[in-house]
C-alpha cells in the first residue's frame, strides 16, 4: 500500500480511508483520533473520539463533558484494529497525555507525531522514537536559530530574580495547558516550596493534573472581587495566560517583573514587542536540532511536515536524500505556544535578523 492510500489530506485534516478515521480533525467528523489536548488539535463536536485517558479528561475540562458522542481510551503501546489498519499510540512528550499515532497497513508504517518535544518534562512521559516509513512531524520551531536551552536553567533564572527582587512580584505568562504545569513542576524540583499563585483561567487544568498524578504543591488562585484584599504578592510567583500580563487584572501586583515562558523568547524582538522583562526560553515543542535528530532516529525515508516553519525542514530533509513535503495544514499552530507567532512579524525574517546574536 502507498502511504497516500493510508493517509490523505482532506479539508477536515488527515484522513485514513482504510481505517475510516481522521487524526486531529479541524472540523467535526464521525471518527477522530486525537494526539493531545491543545485546542488546535482537540476540537469538540466529533462522533467518536479515540485518545489517551488524559487527553479525554483534558478535552472534558476544556470543551465540556459532552465534547463528543462516544469516547474510547487508547492505552499507550497497545495496538488496536480499526477497519483495515492497526493503530498504536506512543508517548510524544509534549503535554500530559500527548501521543504519537502509528498506523500500519500492508507493510507500511506511518507515524503521526502530533506536537512533540525531546527535552525532559516532569509532567509527561518522554517521547519514544518509533521506526517507520513515513514520519509526520510538526515544525513550530523549524529554523536553525531555534535552540532551546535546558528548561531547568531558565527556571533557575526566575528563582534568582525572585531572590534578587523580593519586594517585587513575578508575573509569568505561560500557556494554561502544559507549560504552566511544567513550570510549577520545575520550580518544585528546584526547591521553590512557596505557594505559587495562578490566574483563575488555569485553575481547572492545574487541579486536573493533580488528579491525574502530577504533584504541583501549594497552588493558590489569585483572589478576585471582594476577596481580593490588599495583598500585592511581593516576592511571589504568579502564573497567568500570556495575554493577562497586559490586562487590568495584572495591575494589582507589586511592581511586577514581567516574564514569559515560550520558545519564542529565543527571538529577542518578540520579548521586546511584548514588553517582557524576563524572557524564559521554555518550549513544549522540539527545537531545530531535536526535529532533525528525531527524523533520523525514526529511519523514515519520507517526511511530511504538518505546520510551522516547514520550508527549512523540508529543505534539510531533501538535502539528506529523504523525500519530504509540507502539508501546509492551516488551522494548526493557533494553539497556545504557536499562537504567539500570529499577528506579529514573520518568524523567519525576524529570527534570521537575529541569528547572529549569541
Ligand atoms: Zn500542542
Ligand atoms: Zn499544535
């Protein structure tokens, strides 16, 4: 069987005719396999949804219990037969519950990675490279300028800043699914035991991570309305969705040090544009080197690039004798981390302009 007989691009996203299902569909479909809970991949309104138990739980929190008609749990590493294909979910290391999906049919193996990263993350199971013929990859940070430093070093910068400015609060913009919990877990690993305050929009996902076995320590919602009191949160770390750092909500905090945890913080212009005083380069996506390494490790001879900076990665692949093509999948990448790229100057030119900076 040819790979394009197994997976084909439709307006709703990647579709598997012999298995009769879509992967991470962009619009409602009868049967969807979902790689992870970010809103650009996990949309409500499908008939049947097959995903890991964590992803199903995240979807229920974000989209409501009735996010689909029927749910089926995929157990990591356990193969299932769907129509004429076999599918197996494997960990992707991106956020809690995130999975790659292996599809096997007629001797051909295709892995759709969803979003992934290779850097250790205490909140989710590490990515496992799987041998395949076709590897479908994202390319959110698919330019050589993107090199993510160890997240622990970035978190150490945050802790050092809190120690240096005890009279100031530290307001950290972080995406509410994955990044926020990872930051908390890394802060705890580094010995920061103090209460960590969160914006109300993060409350339910924080609680869900705890329920699903990811310990986050003393997490407190920033009180609002009559309960707000006079606390200015001096010396405290407060996590909030990136947009909230600019909102009225943030005015109550004592002379805040504004931080933002994102792979985009590697581009200094981004940090300046957002008025970020303390950029923290922490990403839940693979950087350039990890994208290339992963492609090699899968042994795939053909690479499909779903979204992000596809051109540079496709070029890199063809230079190594691999067959590669961009899928130009519009609709992905407006989650969370990738969203920071939108409505700002093109990444490629901005990053290129800075590629000489140390
Ligand atoms: Zn994602
Ligand atoms: Zn994505």
